[in-house]
């Protein structure tokens, strides 16, 4: 496991609790020493006891020695430089698993694309994991699920068989595009929810933005080749609900501070860890424009970040057209919200008795 922040440490715990032999790499020697000796990460997971079998080191060569699966949890904007350091120590046949939810600002590339480009490995060796995964809740062993995606179903299943335990369930699919973009896009909607929460607007406003945000997410992802049902699953709707509603979400917290009137620089300075949603707004809007996808919610988040829109004026879910418009759901039709109901049903089915509600997510 490369990266000892809250999510990297939590996922190392998931793997170790499932019986895997895990070595966690921390950049800072003092943090690696605390994890190795005290089985604690007081900086990022205060009060959480880590598995006795979990090992930690600040030496990258030791962390990667003999590793069959390499999980990466570093800030998305530093991934490329980290991969350059990782490459000499990586076993040629190792599977590389991305836990990151962002796009590279300079290129607009997804994390799996950056991994394939820098490491020059077969995309079939790459997997991504996404879902409603707030680190502290999982570290406290509150049950949840995620989806493991790879262009190779065999790789996805191999990773999923390791990334599971009594409180964490992994499903699989082969829609890497939809799984990655779901994780990226929900961060932007979560910032919007945080903004209106900070302003003081209530549940009606937030529910409207979540619902219309799901449509924007689906439109964008499908335009780039994703399957719409993936956005109705754990990597889309599931992650959107968790990230939009929880005070544990860094994106929601950053949005709430913006809504309370803090300037962007002040918000960034207050956040202890990277807030991926803030870094992804610009690249996502550029990608949306390239495909002719309209994203009014994300556009108004950009305006708030730029200081050109007063947070209290954010109302992207409300139509400004002169003529009444039909409610276009994630299925692209106006049909009394039935598609949204189906989206919720599919997500819940995935968590119920190993259900296969979303065709793209298989246990």
C-alpha cells in the first residue's frame, strides 16, 4: 500500500483484516515508525487501532519487494511523479490498483490512464476501486461495499477476493471509465451540496442538487464511454450519497466553508488533506465542453471558487428557460422520475444479500 493518509491507511487495514500480508509505505519515517511500532496513525486516523500484522516502512524498495498487488493512495496531482519513483521497484507482473478519485489537471487523464502511461503496463494489470467509502467509518469497521473495476474481469476478481472482509464487501465490473468518473464527479456535486449547506439552505435544495447532479454525472461519463448503470451503482449514486451528506467528507466540508463566506485560499489552508473536488472542477469542465456536455451545477461551483458568484445565489438545479422543461432523468427521458427510483433500487440491491441490481457490478 503506497500512501499512509486516512484512505491509504484504512485500505491497508481492510486488506490486513481480510488476511492479506500488507506493507504500508509512508513518506515520513516518523509516521512509518508509529504505524509499525504502535499500530496507530494519529495524524490521520486518531483513536483507531491498526492490525497487529500490518507492517509499515518509509523505504519504497522494501514496501514493493515481492508485491503481487500494489495499491496506490496519493494525491491525484502528484501521482505522475510518484509513479516515476515507483517504477524501478515494481514487479513486471504486479497488478496496480488505484484508490484515487481525481483527474490530472495538466492532461485531464484519469488515474488509470496515468498509471498505464507512466508505468507502461498492460491496462489488464490495472484496477480501480470506488464506492461509498468514508475512511473513518470504515476504519471503525462500519460495514460498507465498493466496486473493483478493470478491463480484465480476472484482475478485478483477483483484487476483489483480497479486498474484502467481514465489514467490507467488494463487487466487480469492467467499466473502468464509469467507475473512475463516478468517483471524480461525485466530489464536485459534494462541493455544491456543502456550499448550499454552508449558506443555510435546507434539505429540499440539497436533494434537488443531488438528483440533478446524478444526471450531470451520468451525461458526462456516458459521453466518454461509460455504461449508465455504473453511475446508478456504488461508484456513482452510492458514493454521491455518502460524500454529499457526511461531515466526514473533505469535499462537503470545503464546500460548507465556501458557503460560509471563506475564500478559496483560506479553505485550502484549513483542510488537512487534499480535497480532490476543488482540483478537479477545471479539468472536468474542459472535458465536458470538449464533448458538448452541459454541467450547470459544476459550472456554478467553478464560479463560486473563482469568486464570481455569491454562494447564496447558487441554484443550478432550477431551470432558467422561458418554457417549462421535462425532467430528463439519467435514462435521458422525462418519465416522472422513474429512472431515479430505479437508480436507488439498483444501488440498494447491490448491498442486499449479494444482489445483482446493477448489471455492471458483480460480486
